[in-house]
C-alpha cells in the first residue's frame, strides 16, 4: 500500500493501524532550531483523544506522543522527526463478527476488493484512529508556524450536525471550548446535545460539517496551476477518514450567487488592499489574498452502528450486520482538531515553497 505521505517540502508520512501496537508519523522537511518537545504536541492530541465525554467513543487512549528522532536539546535538527503513539485500549474481540462481513458505508469491501486482505480489527488504516498521527504532525507544523508566522492563527469548530445548523448571528468564538462539540453557538450546542444523546442511545450515528479558519495568512501562498493553495487544502481535508465533501469560502453556495454578489470588491486600506467580503475564502487563482482562509468539510455518519444493516459476506452470501464495539456517534466532533492539523501542515508547506521560489512578494501595491 503506497501513498501514505502528503506535502511537498514539509512532508508527512503516517503509519500504523487502529488495533496494532502503535501508530505514528514521520515528519520530513521541518526547519532546524525550532523549539519542540512532547508537551507542545500533546496539547493538540488531548483535543482529539477519545473517551472525553459521552458523545465520543469510550475507547480509553491517552494518545501520549513520543518523539523518537529529529529533536536535540529541545530543538529540531532538520532531520526526520519520528512520532509514535502507542495503542493501549484495543478490544479486537469486538470485531470478530465482521471477519467475513462487510460493514455498509465502510471501506471494508473496497480494501478487500483491492488488496485481497484487510485488517478487520477496527478497520486498520481506514479507521479514524489514523488521524491521531496527523494531529501529532500538525503540532510540529504549528511549532514552526509559531516561529515563522507568529500572527497566524488556525481555529476549527463545528457548524452543523445532521440538519441542525449554528446561528451565524449568535457565533461567539469564546464559546468553542465551553461545550463538547467545539460549537461557537451555545444554543446550538444545547440542541445538539439532546439530539445526539437520543441517537447514541438508539445505536445510530449522524454526520457533521466542520469549519476551519486560518487568519494572519500572508498574501502570495500557492501557485498556479497544479499547486493551488485551495487544491492542497481540499486534498488534505478530503484525505481525512469519513470526509465526503470540501468547500472553500462560499463553496457550493457560490453557484447561487450572481457575479455582482460574489465579487469581493477591493479597496485600498492604510496597510494595503482590503476587501468588502470574503466569498473567495481568502484564495484567488489558487493564491492567498491575505484575508482569512476559510474551509469547510462534511463528515459522513459513523458507519459502525448498532442498527441491523443488510450486507454480504466474502463468499457473496446475503446477511445482516450489527457492529459492536465503541464508536463515535458523531465522528465530526473529533474531526475538528484533525482539520486544524491538516490546515497547519498545508500552510507551512506552502510558506516553505513560497520562500524557496519567490522569497519576498514581488508585486507591491501602493
């Protein structure tokens, strides 16, 4: 199985399975002399780790990250950084019933069709557990960004659960850490809590939409035609397990706008260009404008549910399946820190690419 890496100059390779002894990431291309230790990475993993409340899987993993290489006396050396997270609470017996059955909506069937072998214990590489490695790598990226671009900020939150949306007029970013859904709307969080609790008790699951905003992004990141910033952000988000849709700025909503409405008018401000709106999501022609970079991605409902579903076996027999085990009733909740991590990795990669090709921006305005 190839293609376990992403990035250009800042390159991340993840490895490991859901029920193996450990998983992790190899981070290559990190600049030297960046302050880095395990506590700096752990703060991000703690946001994602399972078992923190009744609305996530009850699998109890500390998700304690270990740095095995690439750091000396608290600073990066410029050599590959090896990160490892040990699995400590696997219950592989929960998956005995699906050894020969394919879970509907899951990658079981396609992995089998492609490779002729699959790790049925939690889905192996197709498990959302793989995203812990991404969050660890994203922590490395954030450490570098803190040095190179100290004013750059990345923030993710849920904006939709099922058909229930936040009220944009009630958004309070300070509210995000006050509820288990990373929701910027306290009223929406209350509605989601009851809604998801009922679904959880019935053995069902639901999808969600996560929004990630990067502010303080300089103009000029990204390149035409095949290295567009939004291309790489979209690819990164779509690679997250269970993600089925990605949009930048107005996204799909742009199809409903006229050219007059969609155009972000440009004015001259005291420090450079300013825009009347941000339908473009901070990216034009694949290159950042200096506005906030805005991305949203849709996460499908968790496929492992306690509701009986029709399926087939490896031998082609029709049967039913109920997936036992500990699963997220809404995997979108723990996808928030994963989306933040992927945004950090892509932005750092493009900052390094920009510095290598262009250096400082060439076109001055005013």
